[in-house]
C-alpha cells in the first residue's frame, strides 16, 4: 500500500493508515503510517473520528485505536475539547464501556482508562459524584452469574481498578494529585461495600472475585487506612481456602497489611494477628504435602505483618503473647523442612524479619528492653540452631542432582544466613561462640554417635560467619577451636573449604597468638595442592601472611616450598596464583634482611627463566598469555613486598633511625630482569595486554618501594620513552604520573623525568593533530599526568621545555569527547591549571588570550553537549576561574553568553544575566557554585521543573 498522505484525518484515511501499520511488510511505510497516526490523534478531528472507529462492525485493532485515541485526547489534549461537549463525551464513554463489557478485553480496558482520565479531569469540581454515579450506571439487578450481568460487573471492576492506576501514571502536578487522592478516598466506603458484597456472594464467579482483589490493591494506593479495610481483609483471608484465588488473595492481604500507615491503628493490627495465626494449620498441611506455593504465600503474610509493624506490636506490651505467637509462627517458616531452594522457598523470606525484631527490641526504653530480652534471647539462640540446620548441605548423592542454578541460589542463601548470624551475635555476644564451640566439641569427640560432615561444616560455618566481621580476640573459646580443627577429617570439599575459610577468618587472632600457627598452618599448606580448594585455601594463606607476617619466620621455608611447587605445577587458576604471590610478598618483606634476597631470587628465578624462554620465541597468541601471567605474578609479588612497613614496625619496637634500603631486593631483581623486559617489549609493543602487564610490574613496585626505587628511575624513563614513541598507550602515561608523584620534588632524579615528560607531551600533541578521537584513554591519562605535574612540580612550566599553551588547547579539544572519564580528567587539569595563573606566566598569557574560548567550551558542555552527570566537574573549573581570575571572568562570561541561542535556545537574556551575576558573586562556596551550574544546566536543557529536575 502506498504511504498515507491524506490531507484530512478522516475515518477512511485512519483505517488505511492502520492497515498499513499492521500489515505492510515495508518498515519505512509502517513508520510513515505510525507518524501520521500520531498526528491524527493530536488533531481536533480525532474527537469525532474516534467514535466511528468504535462501531461494532470494525475489527478489534481498529476499535482499539479508537479507544486509545479517546484516551490520548482526554489525557493530553483536553483543552481542545469543543465547548459544550463535556456531557456528551461523558455519556458516550459510559455507553461505550457498557457496549464493550463483553469484550474485546483490550478495547474495554482502553475505554475504562479513557473514562478514568475524564473523571480525573473534572473531579471534584464539575462531577463530584463521579464514583457513585458510575457504580449506579453499571450495577444491574441481574445475578453476576448471568452472562450480561457478569460482563457489566467485570466492566465496572475494570473501571474501578484503572481509576487509581491512572492517577498514579498520569502527569498531574503534586498538589492536584493530592486533591484527587483525597476526593477518591471519600468514596472508598461505597466502593468497599460493593467489593465486600461481591467477595461474600457464594454465587460470584472466580473471575469476578479475582477482579475484586485487583481492585482492592489498586485503591490501596490512595492511602486507604487499615481501619477502613478491616471487613475486606477478613473476606480476603477467607479466600485463602480457595486454591484458584490463593495467589491473588495473598497479594491483596500483603498489600493491605504492608502499608506503613497501619501503625496508626494498633487496634486494627491486633485484630489481624489471630487471622494470621489461624493460617498455621493450612501452613502445616502445605509443608507436609510439599505444596511450596501455599507455604510460601502464608509465610509472606506472616512476615509482612511482623516486619512492617514489629515496633508497633512490641509497644503493645499487654498483648505480648499474641506477638510472641506470631514470632513463633515466623520461626517455623524459617525452619521449614527441606533444603532451600529445591524443597522449599519460604525460609529466605523471613531473614530480614529477624534483623527488624532485634533492632526494634534494642531501641526500646530500658524497662521494655529488659522484658523483651528476657523473652527473646532464648528465641534468638533457637534461631541460630534453625539457621545452622538450614545452612547444612544436603547428602552428597542429593547435592549431585542439583542444577547449577540451584547450587548458586543455595550459595547466596548461605551468605544471607551468614550475615544474619553475624548480626545476631551483637545481641547474644560471646555466649553464642561458647554455644557453638560446645556443640562442635561434642560432635568431634562423641564416638558413640558418629556425626555427619554436614553438621560439623554448619557449626564451622557459624564460627566463620561471626569471626569474619566481628572482633573475637577476647573470646576464650578460640584456642579450643584452633585445637579442634586438626581433629576434623576433611574428606569432603565443602567441609575442607569451610575449614580454610574459618582459619582465614581467625588470621587477626592468630597474629596475637602466634604459637597457635603451628596447629593450623599445616592444614592450609596441605590443602594448597588441591585445586578444588583453590579459592578458600589461597585466601586463608594470604590472610595469614598479611596479618601474621612478623611471626612466620619459623614457617617461611615450608610456605615457600609448598607455594613454589603449586605455582610451577599450575595447580591454581591465574587469579589465585596472583593471591599466592601477594601472600609471599607479605611473608618475604617481614623476614630478617639477610635472608630476603636469597629467598626472593629462589622464588622468582624459575618464572624469570620461563619468561626468558618465551621472550626468545616468535610472538604468537599461544605465548602471549603465559608472558602476561608471569608479569602478573611479579607485579602482585611486588605490590605487597613493602620493607617500609617493616621499618615502621622496627621503629616502634626499637626506636632507632633506620637507614634507607640502598639495595632493596626488589630493585636487585628488577635490575637483573630489565634487559629481559626490554626484549619482551620490543617484540610485543603493539599488544596492549603485554604493555599494560609490563607497566604494572613497575607501577606496583613504585607504590611499595617509593624512594627505594630511585636506582631504576633513569632506566625506566628511557624504557617508557621507547614504548610510547613506538606505540602510545595510556598505561605508559599512568606510570609516568606515578614517577612524578613520588620523585616530583627530588632535584637529583627529576632530570630524566623532565625529558620523558617533554617527549610524551610532544608525541601526544601529534596525536591531537592527527585526530585524537580514537584514543580517549590516552587523552584521559595525558590530562591526569599534566594535572599531577601542576600539583607536584608546577615550576617545570616556568621553562620553555614544556609548552603549557599546547596543553591548554589539547584540553579544549578534550572537552568535545563524550567519554565521562576523559571529561573528568580534563576538568581536573583545568582546575589545577587555572590555580597557577598568578605564578606561571605562560598560564596567565594563555588565559588572557583564550580564556573566553575556555568559557565558551565550558558553557557548551554545561548547556547540553556533555552528560548531565558531569555538571559538578564543570562547576569546579568555573569555581577555580572565579577564585583565581575574577576580573577576567566578568569580561569572558558576558562576551561568551552574548550570542542569541548560545549555549541553548531554552535560555532567555534574563536567564543568562542572572547566571552571570550568580557566578561572579560566588568565590567562597564550591557547593553553592555547583548548585548554580546545575540550575543553569537544567534551564539550558529545558528540564527545569520536570520530575527529573526534582530528583537531580
């Protein structure tokens, strides 16, 4: 069919366009039709042609468009309704809803939405009795079981349901929305009465009652109080016995009792408790029958009441027994038999309730707190037992049948249990650890009743959950626990993992009780050769080496030997190998200084030999990964190899002046490996991963060695220069920034850094000249590098060796980039740069020449060229200009804003003048400057006064 281009929006033209939209295979023609139909809906003729489209002889798609057009006209084009047509529109709409009561459903719903929109336009001024009139119009004397009566009843319920929904969804100002909500709430009693009658009628069909429940949920958004819904709530509880309505009834009950406003009606809440407790038999039967949906639904109701209104119910001290019964019911939900998520899904719903109850008890006044702690401390000890039972793994043969998704859900469920146990410890304190320890001791020493690995694992899991986040150093049971660990036969991966995690969680305690290391370290080292225990075992080793490094001298050879074997054999995946190297970095840096170099060389030599072998091979994808891996091992080792930390500790123990580490072992290794690294770079200069891995080796070393790195500075500067000259990459600039940061104030060492900086700047300038758009990461790092130089060594720009003007113009170009990190780095550069306008002549000159260009570029970015999230960063630049160059800013700002339509057509001359006055006045508060710029950005983008602006 040809593209629709009719001059008039007639019924025939609309039908042709709809035919084209629905059935023409040509997407371009569909788009033309869509655009034309949108114009048709907006036209005044739409008030007339929509009725013709709703005639019974039209197909449902055309009728649907007619109904949608009606809604569009009422909701968005109300002002062009012809004078005197309101009564006709209202009566026609009501008639149409009646005529479509039997369907099609999609047309009926759109007509109901249109009628709801009409009501909201004229309620309460023009049609104060809208709701009662509609109830009257659609109620008939016929039984709701008869076809026509049921259809009209369903149509009325659909209309009632969409009325509050349309209020929620439509764009209505807050004050008007509040007025309408109040007006509708006045009619709740009559609506409620009708809904309750329908729910209680024994002959009411299931679809009718289901629609009633949807209606209730919809009207609850109008802040209907619990007191005004008591009867309905009782009827909803009765429907829980009917399986086909169970899910909808649960949703409705949860909606009613979850409203925070219910707290004002404690009496009504107390009436709900017996109704919820009355569901216990249904819950018990559902659990026995394996009916997970029913047990889940009942549990949701109990938790909704307990969680939302815990504080209110606790305050009703005279009714403490009823609330305690509810808590017991929730406890039974927590302890639902079976394994989550395969046998049950209810227990996870209850966990946040236990947080809430604990918080609310501990926030009560002293008298009530004492009473409730007496009641609920035993409950929380019971909760711990229940949670540890729920955390138990299933039997091996059952677990083997679980899907990967079930196992992952169970894992996250155990994390939630772990968090809950940690929180409960705040209430129960050391007695909880004693309790767990006694049970574990009994399990491990009672030979008459052999215990399952699952029970032992669960108790250790409880210990680990608490020790991971809580300081347990004062607990008297930890030595006993450490003594029990070697007694556990860990012939199961899950149990062995938990043992490792438990040992790791006790690392801080072990640092104060180093004699106990001999008990647990062999367990960790033994597990290190098992790839199935990789994450847990390596994590435990790293934590021990970090926390106990000064007490590991006696164990260092064993740790080194085992670690070297597993690294050479490739037992662990790459991330875990990196953790092992970090652990060894902690260990080695704490050894006596005369032992460090020998042990370090014995550790790294096999890897450097392997690297040498790879370096001599032709580059290929097969040997790239092992090269990156070995470089990663070195950088992770050096990242934790910190002799400065050891010096600090020695000073505390023995206050003598420590000497600089002239022959730092890491420097010795790097000096030996330097030619090899250079060889690798020469072959792999174009491979980003290899270059980044090389840079990481030096960057990690720099961060830990600090000034000890000095002997390598000259060599490294030459290497970076060669690297960047051949193939400019951001990692080289980031490494140079680190050099500037550490050696920026050391005259003896800064000469090679100045030369390197000059080279990097010249090369990057050429990138800008050739087109820097493809290198946002290089541009970002370049901006950060020069910001660092300005911060640490700004006097460099006093000479001619660095062209600050060229850096300025590169920054201007960088403002055109869309990438937020690049723009943030550019703002940082200009903020630093402008702060030096007094002490660096070149900065002053470039600002005098082109400060206006900077302002224009900034205003363009603020006005809509750049993402809104960056406006605060642009404000920081403006603040820097305002503080450091106020007189020049006054001229630049007004000249920059002079052209009409700049930086946005949304701005009037008054807007711009007001902005200028605000900016020029603000030289003290950065926060105030940010608010001014945010407001200007919203104005420029036409967003002021929108919902977005309110949340901005």
